[in-house]
C-alpha cells in the first residue's frame, strides 16, 4: 500500500508563495491555499494538514497565524517567513517545531557564494564585452559638470573692476601699475594699510575709491557665502561617505538592506573589503555596516559618477542587491559599461529575468525568489513526511 502524499497548506498570495506551491507540487505534495487573515484560521481550515507554510510578506500576520496554529494544533510543523531578524530569532528560539526563514537569510549566502565564484573567474562573453564598449561610449564622464555660472560671472566681473580700477589710479595718482593694483586690491578687500590714501586726491578719485569699497564689500560677501556653502557641502558629502574610494580589488555592493548587509558580511569574512552604496539615508543598517568596517556611500548607484566614486574601475566585483529587478540590471549594465572584465552578480526576483541575464552573460543573476522557494519547499516536505 503506497504512502499518501503530504497535504501542505500555504498562506501567501505573492510571488514567493506561488513559487513554493510550484515546488511542493513537483515534490509530490497536495497543496491547498488558505487565507492570510489570522481571524479566518480555524481547526476546520487546518484539517488534514501535515505542514503549514506562512509565506506572506506581513511579519505580524505570519506570527499571529503561527501562534493561532500552535494553539489549535500543537504538533503541526510550521515554516514561517519573517523579515525582521530580531523577531525571527525570538520565534525560532521560543516556538517549537517551527522553521523560520527569510529571503535575505536564504539568498544572501547563495549570492555571496556566487560572487566569490565570479571573482575567481571574472569572464564575459565576447558579445557582452562588445555591448559594454558600445554602452561605455554613451556614458557621460563622471563628475564632468559645468562651472557655477553665478560664481563664474561674479569672478569675471570682479576681475574687470580690479583691472579698470588699476588703470584709473595709475593715471589719476601717477602710480606704477603694480602699486595701483596693490591699492585697488587692498581697497576691495577692505584691508587698506594707509600707505596709499586718497586724502589729497581729486574728488573723482575719491568717488571711484568709495565705489570700489562698496563693490569690494559686496563681492566679499558673495565670496564668503560661496565659500561657506562649499565647506558645508563638503562636510555633508563626507558625512554621506561621498569621498573617492582609493581601494583596489574591493567589492561594491549596491543596496544596504537585509540582503546587502548579509552579503557584505559574508564577503568580508572571506577577506574582501566592501563598499556599500545605499540610496536611502535613514536605512537602519547604515550604522551597522559602518560599525562592521564597511565603507558606506549614501547615493544612487544607478549614476555613473557614483560607481566611479566607489572605485568601480579598481574594484574586483559588483553585487547589485536593491529591491527592484530593473534597478539591479541597470546598475549591472552601467558597471559593465565601465569595466568589461568586472565580476558582476545581481539579485533578480524574476526567474525569467535571471535566466535571460545568465544566458547573455552580462552578469551572474541569482533569483532570490527561486532559491528561497526551494528552501521553503524542502523544509516543508521534510517536516510533513517526518
């Protein structure tokens, strides 16, 4: 008499839930969907189940459903998705018979392993290298910005005033050109030493001198305003980590979330220095990353000048780990345009996009949904058949 197929329930109407269901079917399980609403969870809804997978993206809802299930059926195996690492650790330690997983805890080791593998053999196809060269021609040189028009205009105007004043006082006071320039300069800078004065000069010279004082005070105010702004901007840029990285053979990680910190720590443990680029300044992991010794740049990694700032041309590899597949592909292609031989690994939730990128060898793409679904399904099948 054959062994009956395990009946596994799934809560989670998202891409991960669909991928887990597909793998459970492939593993020979009978799969049924249940509501994500904890209030709808009853003994009848759980009847006949040999395991329950809670794959919703809502931590609070998953915890509530796990606790209700444990009260209704104390021995039913649970596989729970929890995003928050502290909450996950607490549930794992206190809830018997529960396996707690997350996208980052499952996918980060895989991404780190693929990155180290890519660093050992950073090669791209000839076709991908040719595409990178074509894209590089379209990438604007980093930090090539126009001069501030206001500052440039003020500087040119000031130079004209100084030149005109020098000519005027050379003729009016009979001074040498250098002495006239010295007099105009000290007047504009409002630090006249009294060695050259207009006390006995004609009235026209005194009027021009007073005008120079007024113009000089105005221009000095502009100069100090620009200088103060520059100092504050530089300080702000330094606080955001926007200082040129001079390292070599480091790894640039785009994305400072749970996945990013997991991959960064694993790569650092393997002896690699890490530069993390994170767009959102209020991410809770920023200080954790810095405390771990990683360089953190608060900026948008989809900009060529930011990758250049992170030292991409001297780096050993890049890992794109943002939450959006298009953004990760954008970063990967931008990096490839700057370095045709760079080892690049990207996270892609879509298994189709992952397969497509791997086929074209523009990067090593890892589907976080696919590897996480494999882990969830494997744990559920093992628990259901135990």
